[in-house]
């Protein structure tokens, strides 16, 4: 029997996870400057990358995401910005990206704050490991 995949998060779930992540970020005294934040997406209608280019399929979304202030990377289905997430940012940014994703036929998976040499702090349904941080400190 196949495992049932959990339902996509609602906007309220994204905001709650974001508030928890921001609480962790606020206690971080190592990184005070803005750092990369990656917003993660999945396509509702998957394409086979052996048959159709993922980048070409989603390239038309770049201007839509640029209009809300993030750089969309169609080949990886992610959008980037440089910021130190705070509660005001969360309340403005996440609903806008959640709505843009829905309009674009994407599922918003959440965001990760990704300073160099550290593991990301996530408000996301997906787990990330920063291999740059692991490899630098594994000697």
C-alpha cells in the first residue's frame, strides 16, 4: 500500500511555520545581515524533464514573480531574495507568494533562510541540508 502524502499547507500553516522559523532567526546572533531566502515550489502538473524542459515550461513565470520582488528560477522551481526575515516581512511576503504560486499553477512548499556555513532555518514542507556547511566543518 502506498503511503498517503500529506496535504499541501494552507496559508495559515505557512504563516505559523514562518513565525516559528522567524523566532529561531531572531535568536541567531551570528548572522545579522540579510541573507539568501529561497522560496520552494512544486508544479501541480509535473513534466518529464527527459521529454520537456522544466526551464522552458516555467520561464514565462519570471516576470510574474519579479513583480512581487523575488527572482524566480524556472529550472529549479524556486525563487530567491536577500533579506533577514521578520514578522512584518512574513505577513506581506508569504501571502503574496502563496497567491502568485496558485495563479502560476504551482504549489508553494515554503521558504528557507540560508546563510553560508550554516544549516538553513526552514518554514517549509521540504527538508534541506546545506552541504557547504557540512563539508567545511567535517575535517
